[in-house]
C-alpha cells in the first residue's frame, strides 16, 4: 500500500495544520491514532486493541470480510452512475422494500443521512405545498443548511430558530415534562404537538412535516413512550402534513426485535417517509429515502429531474446488499436482542450500587446510562460522565462517548457483533471506576484513615487542586499530603469540609 506511515505526533500536527478545526477528534486532549480495525475492535499504531462501543456506522463489524470482498469485486467490474440500467439498484431496493410496510415502496438513493433528510424535506414540501416543519427539542438531522435549520441541537448555537420551524418537547420520560409516573406519557407528549399545530394555524401558517428520530440519540438515547408516534401522525395528517421517521442512527436491526426503530411504536404505525444512512453501508457512504407512491408522484410532477451522481451506484448497492446478507446470516438482530438485554440488565443492577446512575434505558444495542449528582433533582453529572469516558479509554482501552443536552449520558451503540463478554467487561470497568472514585463513593470514615496536619488540609481547601478528580484514596493522600508530617492527628472536621469541597467539584 502506497500510503505514508507517519508518527502519531506528525499526523496530529498535519491535521491541525490542514484540516478545519471545527472537525473535532474523539479524545481531543490525547487522540487515538487508529490504523486498522476488525469486528468490534480498533487497533492503534502500536497494535494496542480498543473495544469500540461508539461506531454504530460499522454496523456488522469493522472491515467485515464478506463486505470488503463484495466491494472489491464490484469495483473491479463496474462503477458508474444510476442513469445506466443496472441490476444492483433494483435488487437492493426490492430487498429494502421487504423490510418495510407495503406502502413504503419507492426509493431514492443518496450518499449520506444529511442528503436523505434534505431530500425528505423537499418531498414533504412538494407533496403538501406547505412550508413549516415540527421537530423535537434537542434534535439533530444533519449538517446541510436546510437541516441545521430543523436541528435545535445546532441552530441554537448559530443563527437561531427560523419562523417556519416549530419545536415540540422531547418525549423524555426521565427528565421531561411528563415522566415515568404519568399514566399515559405518550398521549400527553403527543398532545403537545397537537397544541403546537393549533398555534401554527393561528399564525396563518401550515405544516408540511413532522420530523423525528425514531429513537432520539443526540437528545440522550431516548426511548419514545408507547403510542406517541401514532397519535402525532394522526394530528399531523389532520393538519395536512406528513410524518418523517429519521432512521439514520437506529435502522437495520439495531433495536433487535424489529428491523426499524419506528416499528417499536406498534404494528399499525407507518411513517410517510423514512430516511436511512450510517449503518446502511457499514462505513461506505450510502443512504436512502423510502416513501409512498403518492408522495413520489407529486415529486415527479414538478417536472424537475432528481439526479444524484453517486447515489445508487453499483458498488454502493452491492455493499448494501452484502450488509443485509450479513445481518441475516449472522443473526445480528438476535445478537442485538440478547446482548443488549444483558447489557441493560447489568447496568440496571449497577444502578442499585451507585447513586450517580440516575437512569438506564435502551432497547437492543441502543443503550443510555444517565449520570446525575442528585437522584431527586436529577442534576446532570457532566464532569463525572467525562471522567468515566476518559478513564475507560486510558485504563481499559474501551471507547465510549457521551450524549444528551448536558453530555451526561453514557451512550452505547457498538457494532452489532458486540458480545456478551464485551458487555460484561464494560460494566465491570464502569463499576470499578465508580467504586474507586472518592468523590462518589468513599465515606468520611474511610478518608480519616490517612493522617495530616490541619494546616495541610486547610491549604488544599483554599484552592490547591488535584490534577485528576477521580483518584484512589492512596493517590489522594500522596498528592495532597506529600512531604507533610503524617504523624500528627487529623482534624476530622476539616477532613469533612474537604470531602464536601471535593463532592462539589463533580
């Protein structure tokens, strides 16, 4: 292979010089340089192995041999655009149709989830002849200008909310307006959309679409309450709009019991438009929009051709077909059900041992662990979540990331080949990190086994900082009381004040 092999420091220096700094790296303080991968494992330049709990894009596993073989074979034979007649695009569309409700039978192939959602917005507006869009709070639907406009996660940091965009409450039964103790949170949250539609109509505007991820990811690994989507669809249809299900993050069997996330809302529920991407090509740029004959017909009737240079090319469709084959032959949906249920069960048991775990939620291999500093107030433990992620990477070679409005939700969306052993390892490591963290676990009595002069503790209390807040008691003693007289009795009151101070830093 004719690629240059650079030292990590050289690669990092060149990236800082040549690549836009808004394109951020995982673990930006100390990035991992990944040079190869297989299955659920990543390997750095020193061949150190990392367990990947992040890469939902590499759906059936990194560099799956069946997929790389098919890709190479088709690339050697032919790769051209979809204006030439070819079998792969129609065979692939037919295979996708078999996974969806009957009415979703027309397909448009593109290259990314952002392109898919942008096209879905065009389809909805052409069909309804309306402009306005309803989205969920904290939603993210892509990086194009049109999608930044309907992504509160992004537009609140930029130019703000457009007049034609309307934000409904995120149906979060842990932290939202209607919580787990509500008798029917699905109906209650759906009624907020109904109220929003009425408000839009009072302004003389009309709804073209309701956009929602089938399982909101950036919002914090949210599981929508029962009956939410069917009721919202009913209200949106009554207003002349369409329901768009964004499956870019969660499609292709990640939830285990169903092929698509929206199917969790019931057998009878069917969106008008479904967008898909990320896992579709197992890392190859491949995405799609599925819709009805009626909506597609309205799009065709505008007399403007839709052409996408690379969308639906023979190589992309061959890869897409291979992904479907692997999901089926390796029973990855079954694996997602079994491993996901085991992971969730282990994390729920861990919740009983650690007060910092406020909520455990998920389905299949889509799981979130929300960390809080106070279970009653549900105060986000953002710093603790960041420390857990950092230590998992540094001490255990496990890659996990955070999400949610306060970045306090540990998220698990690993490749679908993730194993029972992987799940057990991750939970064991999280347990160890939370257990040896004096800021979260240890009592005043345990702290008083170390001795120091009151002056030393007082000096720390006035501002001396420990480099890493998550340290063992031994480290705490060594870093705080180094070179001090440890033979004099400790002032218990001051140690108590010290513990309170440390807890406030979490």
